[in-house]
C-alpha cells in the first residue's frame, strides 16, 4: 500500500539516496555534486516553511518526493512556484510521479498558488545521461513549453539545453487572494 505524507527532517538521508543517481549519472539535475545529508536537511527545512514538500511511501519505504519552491525573490512572483520531483530509479514508470504531482498541485491550490513552473534539462539528441522523459511527463501533467535556453548547462563534457514549462492552476484575477501556508 502506498500513501503520501509531509516530509520529515529525518527523511533527508533517504531523499539524498534517491537524488544521488540523478546527480551522479544524469543531467536531469544540473547539480554536479550530491549534497550532504546536512545540506539536504537544511533544504527541506527552508522549503517546507512556506511550501509543500511531500514524500510517497510504499511498504514503509520512501519511493519518491516532490516539492514546490519560491519561483523568484520578488513580491510580484508570490503566486508562482518552481516544482521539483524525483522518483527512486527502480520505481519510475509506476505512476508515483503522477500521484505526487497531483497531490502537490492540490496543496498548492489551497495556498492560492496560480502558476507552477518546471525547469527541465533537454537535449535534441538523447544519450546515456539524458532522455526527454521529464518533458513528456510534464506535458502529460498539463504543463506547456514556454521557453528554451540553449546550451546553458555543461555536465559530462557536453552542453545541454534547459526548458521551462508552465501550468496554470488557478484564476488570474485582479486583486488575487493572498498566498497562505495552510495546515496540510
């Protein structure tokens, strides 16, 4: 049986191990060194003060996680977030990513967030370090491509593109409701 819950600081070690192969073997993350458990714990603490940070648990093991973070540091961007999702390598394709994103979106709507953004590594020529599965996944989740930064990430002796995808999850009205941090 699987379920989704809020992240706990004690999850940091497991989340680092889920994230590690993405850093060390792929360009899905443009991070070049796996963060320490302490660094990851600090990230969890900072992000979860204002935004949802959730994990999917199956048979008492965390199989994936997703969170939203501040899009930009200016007040006018308060209704926008950048989303992140990682699923354990041996669990990809099992529907966990979809369940995590649907729950994340539900929680963001409760906070009055209107725009979700995804920053995704992209290549015209897939290789052993990058496929375009993330772009396809986000497209299936209702995101649309809004921009491409050509050759902006260098990793594994190769230049990779970055794309931005966007999904509107609320109405863009005059005097929008304030963004909140509800009990979730």
